[in-house]
């Protein structure tokens, strides 16, 4: 796995964790921010052929 792929997958994992925490805290604004970031990261992964495991968001 190259550095780009590893970094992208780590950013996705971190964003999913941040999203979960925002939901747990009831921070609706932060939930929307994290969902937008996650969408952008997944789109970037798809554009570069990086397979992302599916998680329920």
C-alpha cells in the first residue's frame, strides 16, 4: 500500500470516528461537517481506485 492510499484510509477512519463522537454528543452541526468530509474523502478514494470498506454511517 502506498503512502497516498494509507493516508486516505487513515483520514476516512478518523473522520468516521469523529462523526460517531459528534453523533454521541448530539452536535448536529459537527455531524453535518463530518458527513461532508466523509463524502469528499470517499469520492477521492473512488476517483483513485482506492477500495474503502463499507461502514454504516
